[in-house]
C-alpha cells in the first residue's frame, strides 16, 4: 500500500513535470477553452438568463474536459506504456492519471469560470458552493473520461471514440452537477443541495473505485 | 386475456391500462438482459472464456430490442394519457441515456478487431455502463418528480388499479417476457456458436 502511494506520488510529479516542460499541450487547452467561451460570447452577446448561463458553462467544460483528458493515454507511445507496465503497479498508473486530471481540470475549470464570468456577467448568489460544484464536476469528468481514454487507447486510439463512449456515461453526472450549480446560483440553502452533493460525491467515488478495480484487466495486453 | 380480460375503468387511463402487460413487463425483461450482460462480462474478465463474452453481447442485443419495443409502447401510451409521446421526465431521460450507452457498447465492439481484446474491453465498458445506468434509472428519478405512475404523487398501479384480475395476467406476463428474452438470447448464442464452428471447419 505504501509502495502504491509512493508510486502514485512519483507518477503525478512526473506528469506535472512533463506538462510544464511541454507547454504546447497546456497552451492549446487554454486557447481551446477560451476561444470556445469567446465563440459563445459572440453567439449569445451579453444577455442570457441564468439557466442558459449555467448550461453553457458546463457544456464548455464538457468539451474542454474531453479534449484535456482524451490525451492522457493517447499521447503515450506503446514503448512508454510497456515500460510503465514492467516497472509499476497498474493501479498506481490509473490513480495517478485520475488525480492528475482532477488537478488539471479544476485549474482549467477555475480559469474558464473566471473568463466566462468576465464576459457574461451574472450574479451568483453563493460563489463558494459554485466553486465546490466546479471541483466536484471536474472530479467526475476526469474520473470517467480517464478510464474511457484508457479503454480507447487499447481499442483503436482515435480521439473521437472517447467522446462517443464517454458522453452517455457522463449523463448522470452532468444532470446532477447542473442541478447542483443552478441551486448554488440561485442561492438556495445548503440543505437543498445536500442530496445532490451526496449523489455527486458517491458517484465520483464509485467511478474511481471501479477504475481502480477494472484497470488491471485493461492494462495487461 | 391481455386484450380482453376485465380491467377497472379509470379516468384518463381507461383501456390503455392494458399497456401494463406489455410495457412494464418488457422493461423488466430488458433489465434482466442487462444484468445478464454485466454478469457475463464479469465472468469473462475472471475466466477469459469467449463463450461468456458471446452471451454478454447477445443479451445486450436483446436488451436493445426490448428497449426499443418498450419505448414504442410507452410512447403510444404516453400519447393517450400525457398528451405527448415524449416529455421531459427523469425516467425517459434515463432510458435515452441507456439506449445511447448500449449503442456505444456496440460501437466499441465494432472498433476492435481482435476478438480477445474486444471481449475484454467491452466487458469493462459494460460493467461501467451498468453502474451509470443504475444510478440514472434507480437513483436520480427518486430525487425529482416523475410523471410515471407511482411517483411524484401519482397513484401507483398497485394502489387500486392492479386488482386481482390484472394480477392474473401481469405476473405470468413478467415471467413470460423474461423467459422469451432468455430464449431469444440463447437462440442467437447457439446460432453464433454454429457459425463459428462452420467457419473453423
């Protein structure tokens, strides 16, 4: 168990170092999401009602997340994967990728939220709850899409398959996160949002547990 | 009996209550097929026998067939009672998601050529899909109101509609649909096994 935790830590550090060294991937992600926000700004102009505001934000997040997470397995060559396979516990690989993607998506989500909020000014009654929503949503998106990306990397390595397999799996998550963040926008009390919070947390944990259990079967070639 | 048996005359629902014998029982059979799909997926991951994967695939196929039939019967019924074939109802959203999930399952199967790899990947996906579908159909609709009978303040069938005459048809219909779907699935599996044998000879 300790070995697993150490491996996970080292892998995450490794991922972050690679990401910072190769700024092109990170930069393209940021440009992708900012330009999609700007396109929606041009399409909608300023006046949109809160329901659309919220829905549009999560749709942008969905596409940014698919782009960001899809590459987590697809960018690695067969050689590197074989190297990991001989060296590391397979569970350390999936856990490190999920945790790294959560970090990545949360940062991206906050950045998106900031840009989006500047362009489309809306009152958010309970910003802290909304930020918790962004964290929970990024967690679910990265957990589900990481495993799907692993599946696809074994299937035929096409990025479009990630979206096809991932979107139907994301339905329950997206519906609850939309409700959660809409309630946060309206400033409804914590007791209204509590059931959605519990559903989101348990959904995320279930997905991470499933990835943890199923990934070894995926990994062995 | 399903078409002519005595049923209680209720406002709005009227004779469409007979849909209970078809729509509801179809869903139950579909659920059985999905459970079979996931069980044989897990069995494949444990034992790596391609026959398990074959059973999983065919049960998913029958589940899609039953799901489509259930959708059509449900839409006809909804058109009479709710006034529209498709309304924004949590259970309908769940069904749409489920159908998309199983369509994606078959897309994944088509994308992989190597049968051993295909079996492994699709088993993993089906376990994942089943959990998500369970959340969608069983957990989320409980949190919001549904138009379906028995939910969101609507009277359930067992409250007063499902009188003994209807029970006499309903329970055998459930068993019948389940057995019918298992029979269909086993037919397809045997056909596929024979085809494989002919191909190898």
